[in-house]
């Protein structure tokens, strides 16, 4: 007996391939999208941490607020606390090709004299430019390791008075300076001495020797100035970044780069932020003398590139959790609907097994195994789909950042969370449907399931409207509302998928037409839209397929009565379109709630700002997929075997 029962497992899978594929596709889409978004978040965090460690990025940049830079006592105190984790340098920002700064120098027997230095550049673009000064070559930097991307040979006949200058790699924001080109500056130095004001001027030339990538400036758009702001207080954008590695050109040291001991905590995470906060407080106390601190401590949380990239990772993770909840709801409904129909078809088998003494849990175990295998196969495929999606999302951010290579670290956390949730939901839905069926008496299960009795629908209580409808529309409306559970599942599933389509279009609208967000977020919005449309298709296909399977005998009866293929298909499709339309109508307000949450997570966009075409395109896309499903399933209706369908026991 046991051996015979085990044989039914193989037959179950053999005769229900379509149902198995339906569950696999549903799970693959749900887990693939949700886990892919979560994997993308992990990959972005891994990439940021890899860049941080490989380039030994400074955790603190201490900037002196004195025009004369740090004092010797301040530098000694910092060197004592950060032995081996400190580098000195200087940086200046200037605007509209003009630079002014104050420095000091030994002036004969007079001693140290304050100098006012001004420079006017030629060949440098207008806007904000930043200059980094260092007394060592770029390849010797241990902190904030600079990558020399390309160089050119310095001509042998070039005068020694012409200094080498390196430029930051050209981006959509930063100006390009051809290698080998020359920049000129008119230098004016004014010294206030006891003997009066002494002035000196000369022309300086710079040879563009190479291009550099600085990990602190990995953003290719919207990298902001520290010093200059617009009239409305918004920071000006940088136009160019220059590097001078000439010891005799470095002004007073006004920058100190410091690192924390490299621990296991990923950069920008909660534990890292706690360490940075504590160390920053200690650092500020160290630099305070007599209640006065003439230095500002900047962390990576003030660095535009690191901060915004980390924020985008967090925003995408937030979207992932929202999508997981929506996909979970839809998957639960689809699996419940699929397995309920499956159990209805095997009522006779359930009755026989109950009569032979099998326990309800043992009877249901076959269907649990069916759902388990379908979910596991779908989850397995979803891992690769998620990896592909994560790669697409990551690559999209290369439009906004110069990123390191795609991180090799394996990201399984979010995948296992989503897979576990979907698997548990699938098994519970199957168990619920199975136990409900096994509670019925075997005698009742051996009889064909009686059609649900017809009853008046709401519209029948409105004679003015109902009496104007033809018989075929009355019949369709009664059928739609007669099977309430199927109607509810279809409406909720279509509602959720329509809401996702609306959310994807809304984010796309904000990024493209409202010029909010970034081009990377456009790619994410497109991915959301594609998966939402795919979910819409799978949902409508599965539920419509179940609807047709449940009513084969009814449709065969219509064919025997002389209905043509077109009339029979229209009989079913009217119900599908009505149910889908109701789901779409409910999907729009639900989509609004979803958009509100996404806008809150992304910190941009608004419902009033959404274009009218978003509200039009979302339902149209859902209707298009409904129409495509009806085209695909039309042969299933027209090829119903009338004799076999009508041979049911009365």
C-alpha cells in the first residue's frame, strides 16, 4: 500500500507540469526581484568597503581654519596620537580662475613675514577648482592612495621653471585638460614688512603631466565644493581638480589626513559610525586649546561621494523590503489559488486515502512536497536571476560614480531571508488548503463538486442599469461575482501588480521628466517596471488558466449547444477583463500608497508631481498584458475535448 501511495508522487508531477511551472515562475519572479534588489545593496556596500580598504581612504580630514595653517604643536600632538596613520598636505579652492591665499615665509634678517599671495590663471576653466598640494610623488601616498591613470613624457627641452601638474580624470562634471598642455598663472606676492609693503610678481607655467583618480572624488556628477556656496546657500559644484607634488610650492600645511585602525566593521555601517563619532570627539578635544579650536574635523559622512553612494544603497534596500512584501502577498494568493484548484481536481483520491486510514497530514504531504519542490526550483533559479539583477543595478551606478570592479564577495543574506519567507508562506498556504479539503467527508468528496448556486448580484438591485444589459453581459457579471474567493484573489493580485507598475513609472517619471534623482535610479526604475510587468503577466496567466481549467465542462456544454469558438472565448474573456479592470481600479490608489512610501525612502518625488501619463500608462500596461494572456490561452479554450469534459459522473 505504501509503495502504491509513493507511486502517486511521480504521477502527480507528471500530470501537473503546468501547475508546477506556474509555481516555479511565480516564485522565480518574486524572489528574483526582491533578492536581486537586496543583493544589489550588499554589492554596493562591499564595493564601497573594498575601495575604502584598497585605497586606505582617510577616516578624518582635519582642516585648519587659520590662514597660516597648523602650528607645530598641533602637528606634533596629532603625530603622537596617530603614529603611522597620518599624512600632511594642503588644499585650496578658487573660483573663476583666481586664487588668493595667505602664507608665511622667512624674509631676510626680519624673520617670519606674512605673505598675501594671489594668482590669476589662464587656461583654467571658470567655476570652482580645487588644488591639492603634497611634498611627495603620487605613488608614495599611503593614505588616500592616488591612482595615476595616464602620464606623458616631459619634453627634455622644457624649462625647470615649469612645474608638473596632474589633473583629476575628466567626468561629466570635471573639465578635461589634455596631457602635455600648458597652464599659466600670474603670481603676485605682497609682504608687509617693517620697511613697508614689498611686492613681487612673476609668471608661472604648469605642464599637464598626467591624470589621477582620487577615491575621495569617485562621484562623476554633483561633487560639491567645501568653500564656495551660491546665494541660496547651496554648495557650488567643482569644475576641476589639480594636484601639485612640488615641495617648494606647498603652502602652509592646512590639511591632515588620519585613519582609524582597520577593523572588521564595513565602512559607513553602524559600528563604523559609532567609532568615528567617538574618535571625532576625542580629536576635537585634542585640537582645543584654551577653549578655542581652530580646526574642522571632516569624516567620510561629510564626503559627497561616500555619503551619497551609501545613501543610495540604503534607499534601494528600503525599496527591496517594500517589494518583498508586495510580491509575498501576490505569491501567497497565486499558490493558494493553484493548490486549491489542484486539490479540488483530486477530491476522489483524497476520499480514497481517507477511507484507507491515511491521516490528514500524510495525505497533504504529497501536495506539500509538490509545492516545496516547485518553490525550491523557483528559488534556485531566482538566485541567478537576482545576481543578474544586482549586477544590472550596480552597473547603472557607474553613470554616477567611478566604481571599483564588481565585488567578488558572495551576497546571500537578503536572498535567504526572501526565500525563507516565500517558502514558509507557500507551505502554509498549501497546508491550509489541504487540511481544509481533508476535513470533508469521503462520501462528499467522491461526488463531483456541485456548481456554486447562482444568486442576485448588486447590479440586479439597480433595474435602471441591469435591465439595459444583454443576456451575455448579465451572465458574465453573475459568474464574476458568484466565485467570490477566486474573484477576490484575482482582484488583489492584479491590484498589487498594477500598483508595482505605477510605482515603477512614477520613479521613472521623477528621474527623467522631473530631473530628480540620478541616471542610476532611472536604471533601477526600469528594472522595477520590467519585473512588475512580468509579475502582472504571470499573475493574470496563472489565474486565467485556473479559471479555464475549472470550467471545461461548462465551456464544453456551450460548444455542444452550438456556440462558435469566438463566442465561447468571449464568454470567458469578458469575465477576465471585468475582473482585471476592477483590480486595476483598486491598484491605482494602492499604487499611490506604494509611491508615497517609495518617495519617502528615496527622499525625492511627490504624488502631485507625477505626470498625467503615469496614471494613463499604468492601467494600459496591465490591460495589454491581460490581452496578451487571452491570446495565449485562446487555443486552450477552442481545443477543449467536449466528450471527455462531459463524461463527469452526475
